[in-house]
C-alpha cells in the first residue's frame, strides 16, 4: 500500500521496490519467510509496474543468533537489523544519491512514533511514510483494497496472523501468537521449538528463551517446549493477552 500510494503519485518508472529476505537460502519451508510471501511480492511488483530488487544476507535468523551468541526476544531482535535493515541500507548507499532519493517505509498511522528513529537511521536521505497521513487505513482495509485490485494477500492473514513476518513466528511475538502458530502450523512451531533448544545448547544456558511469563510480578523464562506442554495439559496458564511487540521489520521502497 505504501508503494501504491507513491506510484499513484509519481509513476513507477523511478521507483525501486526493495525486499530483504530473512530466509538466507535455507530450503526448509518452516524457516524464514512463509513460501507464499514470494508469490505476493512478485505479483505485487508486477501489478505496480515498478522494479523489484531482492536482497539477501545469506544467513537465516538462527545463524544470526549464533553469530551474536544471543537469542532474539521482545527486548532485542538482531535478526531485523542484520537481515532486513543492513542489506537495504547497503544497497541504498551504493545505488542512490541522497540529493535525488526519497526512502519510503511501510509504517502506518498506528506506528507514527517510530518515524523519528527511522529517519535518523537513514540520514542523510529524506524519509517519508505515506500511510501515516490521511486517508488512514486499517490493515484489513489495505488487504481488502489489494484483493479488490486482484492481488491476493499473503496467506498468513487468512490463517489469522496479524503480520506476515518470519512465517508466522517472530522473536518479538508473545505467548498468544506462538499458541496460534502451534494451533494452525504445528510443524512450523516444532521447528521454532527445535531451534530455540539448539540455541540453549549452543549457549549452554537453559534459561535463554524467546518468551517470558510473569509469575508473582516477576518475569521468568518460558520456553516454547513449555508453552506446548501447557497447551496440551493446562492451557489456562498461557496468557492470551500477551501479543508481544511489533517486529519492526520494515522494508524500504526507494524513489
């Protein structure tokens, strides 16, 4: 929708769409982007008529965590910085003149508070976010408009996910989202559980987890294995109000 607003105004000829892929060449369908994401970006770029550039660091999120010796969580997600932001910024710096380029980001009106940091991160380029100004649209309205134009939304929205990041998982997600992932994509949940345990073994620390649980006012580690076991035997322990925080994975659209 960000790209469409820009192209409706300036045309597609001078617009480049950037897609930073977190899959890193890993062929496991349960790691990284959901497979339907690739269908969506190809069809979207074709519909918009703009040039699409695909960027890839070469690592997936789990390799980033091993390299950093740190498992991403709601407090800090190095995967977003390493696999989304850095490849995009590198391409922009190498290919775009700051005096002639505007960086458009897909932040909407509900995330307007993030714009100051985003603009600072892309300096000296001019940064804009067309969805932060009227007409204001909800996520569902954006999906409805795309589908009215013949562009089918990524399938994760049909499965009840609130975003299309990392195949329905995200280290910034909360208990509710991972419970949903367990319910609708158990094989993908199993991969996340396996990878979390592998990171615990790699770091030699069982208390390292993506999720936390508040007990008597104190946050405690909550492994994905424990979440699954709770879902099977005592689901009332899962906090379905814990939605986590925004992933902050932002793709760039440069013109």
